[in-house]
C-alpha cells in the first residue's frame, strides 16, 4: 500500500507541474507478444480468455470487471439472434508512417473478418516471415494519403527511400458499432501484452456505462501511454404516440419521448508518439452500417473517421479525414474528443431545452401557482397530475445524475491537461479551449435541470396540498352528512321510544283489563254455575235446593275454582319438567315428534 501511495504521489506531482512537461517524441522499436499466446505458452494449455484478461490474480474478492462482462455475455446470448450476431459493424484503419499507406480491408468487418485482419502482425520484425514478402503483402498496400508524396513520408520518418515489401502499422484505429461478445473475443484474442490492461478497461467500462476522461501518464520513464475517453450520454427523440388524460383526450402538455442511452467510448494505447492503437465503441441511435454511401471520385481523398462522428459528418459539423492521417496520438485524441464533446453538448442542449419547454408548458397549462387554482379540478385528475409530477422529477433526477457524472469526469481531467501543454499546434490549443467552453455549457445545463427539478417539486407539493385540501373538504362534507343522518336516526329512535312507551302502556292496560276480567270470571263463574244447577229441573246432588244451600254452593265454588286453577297450573309445570327430563334440556318442543298433551 505504501508503494502504491508513493507511486500515486509521483504521478500527481508530475501532472501538477504547469510547465516543462515534455512528451517523449523518439520512436522506439516495437517489441511485444500476443497476450493470450504468451499466457498459453506459460500455462501449457488453452487459457480461459475472460479469466486471463479480466482477472490479474486469484483472490477471494470477486472481480467486478469480469462480473460485468460475463453478465453482458449472458444477456446478449438470450436477447440477440444469430443473424444479428454476425452483422458487420466494425471498421479498421491500419496505416504505416513511412509511406502513409494503409492496409486493404473491406469497408465493414464481421467479427471473423476483424479477427483475421488484427491477427496479422503489425511490424515486420515482430516475428519471422514465412514465404516471400511479396506474397504476404500482396493486396494490402494502397496509394499514399492525399496530399502526401512518398518522398515526403520517408523524409518525415527519417528512413532512406527504398521499396518496402512489408507495411508496418504504426497507427491502427478500430471502430465498432454496438459491441457484442464476438467482437470482444476478436479483440482479446489479437491483443498484445501492452494492450491488455487498456483493452480490459475499454470493454468493461463501455458495457457498464462509466463516464471518464483520463490520461495515464508514464511513470519512471515508462513510455507506454494510455488516453481514455468514456462519455455516455442521453438523447431525446419524439415519438408519434402521445399520452391520454382521464377523459381520453390527447395530453399535449407532455408528449411521450423515447429516451435512448447512447454510449460513445474511445480508448487509445500508445507505444510512443507515432505508434498507437485506438479503440472506439459506439452505441448511437442510428445504425451507421445502413447508410447508403455511393462511391465517388472524392472517396480516395476523403474518408470519414467514424470514431469521431459515427458517420454523421460532415453535414453534422467538423470531421476527421482518415486520408489525411494525424500521426500524433495526443493530437488525434484531442480532436476526436473535441468533436465527440460537441455532439454531446448538442444532444444535451436539445434534451434539456426540450424538457424545459415541455415542463414549462405543463406547469402553465395546469396553473401550478397556488392551491386555489386547482380547487375546481376533479380528484382523479389531480391524481394523474401528481403521477406526472413524480415521473418528471424522476426523469430530471436521472438527467442530473448522468450529466453530473460527465461533468465530474471533466473536472478530474483538469489535472491531466498538463500532458498536452507542450503541444503548440493550433488544432490542439483550439481543442483544449473548446473542452473548457463545452464544460461551462454543460454546467449551465445542469443548473437549468436543477431549477426544473425544483419547479416540479413545487408542483408536486402544490398538488399534494390540493389533494389534501380536497380530501379534507370531502371528509368534512361526509362528516356533516353523517351528522345529519345521525340526527335523523336520533329522531327516529325517539319516535320509536315514544311508540314503545305507548305500546307498553297499552300492554299494561290490557294486562289490567285481563286481570279484571279474570277476577270477574272467578267471581261470576261460581254464581253462574250455582244458578244453572239450581235452575235445573232434576236434582244431581242429594241436598235440597233452597236459598241456604244456594249460598253454601256459591261459597264452595268461590273457593274451589281458584284452587282448581292453581292445581291445573301446578300440574302443567310438573308435566313440563317431566318432559324435559325425558327428552333432554332442550325441551320437548325442540324434539322432532314430541307432543305436549
């Protein structure tokens, strides 16, 4: 850890110097081996490509790099058909500094084509040549670049003028549209040892969508440089379909937009100032392979660099002509990054301005100024507006996060600007100035996004308060209605109680009348029975019928009748108890077939 910290301090001190930075300009002999071939020779077996490239050493701590790449391989295998996997979406530009010529290859390369061309050795002294040199170089050489004679190129390189049989590739540019596992394997299988770390960073950071602008400067006279540019950004394209409100009408305030994640990553690995490799990975919304480019007479003197523009130029702005190659790696990187950042700035400007116009129109249409403006709005409409406000806040937060990552990447790059301080060309100075201007514009756009987010948060708060106020009003109305219903219930209860009292009084009166009737019955029945007996023609009993016996008879019946009534009642209760004991506790009336006699 101490050694690593000391190394980082050395690098920081080297990058913090504002002057006397001198990029090494001497050309050194390229001596390197293929990474996987070397590993196979060491291990004495075919190595696992991903394990060898993305894992430096075995450890109990998982490697995030290989996790990202393996997940991408699995996802791609599930979602992409075989036809799409074999689609040619790569370009290769391999040129030699001595004669300014380039190796011949098709305009678009499939993964197998790219592997075949990259597997050819770059330099004549890289490995022994088998067979005549004329056969190996046949069909690979093109005419010198436009505006550059053979003598000028030889004089520029300091090499004696002579016919060369083999074309060394000093500058190699690889452009891949929508990186897939087949292209990744082609790149890894043909990478040199000094390219392994840079290619690993390029691939996994492109897949993960990292934002980074960095220069890995040499430490302790190590002359292999690494220039990185990762800049994922978002673009906005309008769709035909539009949203619908609750009543079915189109929602003109917020058209549905397709937000596409466009990632443009560029990596450059340099052996020195003129021998370098550049990898450019792009994921634009327009497929550059579908453009109908008719060959013309100007094709030999102008060939667009897709690493910088994805084939959108020159109508879209400034481009880089591959037929007028930039041999200095740093100049090429600065100009490519400048063009890419202009595209990024244009896309972010369109996205932020469109979002701003839509949000302002939405706020103005729905009058999100106070809760009084929304009092007449229906409850379901308020819910829809609140959902829209939440969606807009989430969208703005995503935009803020992505734009903030890009700005932070450029802030970190400020310390690496010193690596270009010795460049005096107007194009390099202009590119560095343009970077600073674009960064300021991106910061302004981020402030605008923050303002829009506050506006949407205010609208959300107003909508929440309006819904709360409307809910409180509805709750109060329901409470008043419930209170009125309760009053009606109380009135009905009072009327019912009054009727119950009247019914109770009637029952009491009926009971009193019944008692009187019963008493009259008990009083009159003996007299009636005695009159009936004494009025009969024949005697039933042996005593005489005279007033005295009549009085005795009435008195006897007067006492016997209540006793008989009581005896019958007692007998009835006894019978009921007997029946309950026989049929159980439920009583005979609950038992099927039980009859009380």
